[in-house]
C-alpha cells in the first residue's frame, strides 16, 4: 500500500515537472520570438550574441544598433508584455472565482478604469505633489473603483448580475473622470500621448518597468497558487467555502489585494488592455478544466504568450506604425470570446 502510494506520488511529481518544463520552454520560445520579430527582423545569431555579452560577460563583436534594439528596446518590452499578460489573466481567474460570474475581469468590473484614472490624476493633475508615483496612483484608483463597484452591487442586491452591472457603471464613471481630467488639465500633446497610452502602449517600456511588472506578476502568481484550493471551494459559493474550513473574508481580502496590485501595476506601465482577463481563463478552462491547480499556471502562461503575440502584431501590422496593443487584443479577444461563449453556453 505504501509502495503504491509512493509510486503514485512520484508519478504526480514527474507529471508536474514535465508540464512545468514544457511551459517554461514555451515561454522562453515566445520571448525569443518577441525579440527577433519586429519592425526590423533581426537574425537569431545577433540575439544570441547580445544575450551572451550582457548575461555572461562575453565580448563578441556586435553592431551597436542591434545591441540597442535587442537589449534596450525589444527584450524589456517583451518581458513586460509577458508579465502583463500573465497578471491580467490571473486577475480574471481570481475575480471569476470569487464573484462566481463568467464575465468578471478587471476591465469589466471597473478595476482597470479606476487604475487609469488614478494614474492620469497623478500624471496630469499632479496629485500628491510628486510624492506619489504613477503606480501608487493607479493602485489607489483601482482599489477605490473595486470598493465602489462592490458597494453598489451590494446595495443593489449582491448578486453576480448586479456586480457586473455595477462594474459597467463604475467603468463608465471612471472613464468619464479620466476624460475630464485630460480635457481640463492636459495640453494637446499631453492629451494625445495619454489617449494613446490608455489604449495600451508598450513603446515606452524600459528595464525599470521590468523590475515593476515581473515581480508584481510573480507575486500574484504565487498568491494564486497558494489559494488554488480556496478558489475551488469558492466555485460553490462563499457559504460552501466556509463550511470546508476556508477563512472566507481573509482569502477574499488577500486575493482581491493581489488582483488590484497586478492590475494597477500593469495599467500604470502600459495602459488599459481589455479582453485578456476575460478570454484567457475561459479558453484555459476549455483546455485544462476548471480545477484551479491547473487553471492558474495554464492561464498565466497563456496570458503571457498571448500578449507577446499581440505585441508582435502591434509592431508589424502596419509598416512604420505601432498599433495600440489594446486594439489588437480587442480585435482578437472579442471574436474569440464570442466563440467560447457559444461553444460553452451550457457551462458558462
């Protein structure tokens, strides 16, 4: 009996190790493609040379322009795209689990809109007198938006439908506030730059942004992994989760805090990007099932790869121009979600 149990444990470990290595390989391959493909295609040899020089101290000769494009522009941009995709997909998984609504995601529930308002208020209005950074302003706006939406939904009856409707109202409110702040305080050049950023823009991403996005996404990933059992329990409602020994209020606070942190960080860096947190969790449920032990890592990986692919498309769709990445995700995500909705109409 004990031998059989040990053999089963080793089998599970090897299976987890295999899928973990396969996922890591897929992510690394996506990052390499994101660095190689762009407005100016670069040979893989140049990418390998730049990586060797910067990571391992090699001294291979390399063109300075290629060095700048690969190391200072494309690599940080691709890493931030991966972190944003993973963070937004995980946020969608958490919110759909906690509120038990298939339409819940940071964009629909007003969290992204609130983060945008907070970031714009700090940037344009100068709230905080320079003592508050854009990320802190985005986090404050995201938290305020979620609290407002939750309070409105509770006052309307507390159901999942009420939460979605409250989220739509909250999104419209904070989007209106953002537009008002821009119209009131920004000049024409600022307004154009902010509006382009709000649609999702990775053009200005550099290495300091990587040090914000990657830790935020990794922290959120660890939190979600830790609470996979709790999220499985929330599938049947908060009362069922409590009966299974889950500390409902504490888990909700931690998961919502992690979601707010990830969303606010990503929005403060690249603007508001829709459909990632909505489509990716649904697609991964179709592939790996509803168990969060599988759904969390699958959604994080798929979100990272999806946003890297969207960033590549944003740089190559129109020669000489960069399309806002939020436009690309919407063009792909809207039809994709329609297909998922139709094919899973009995399960969503």
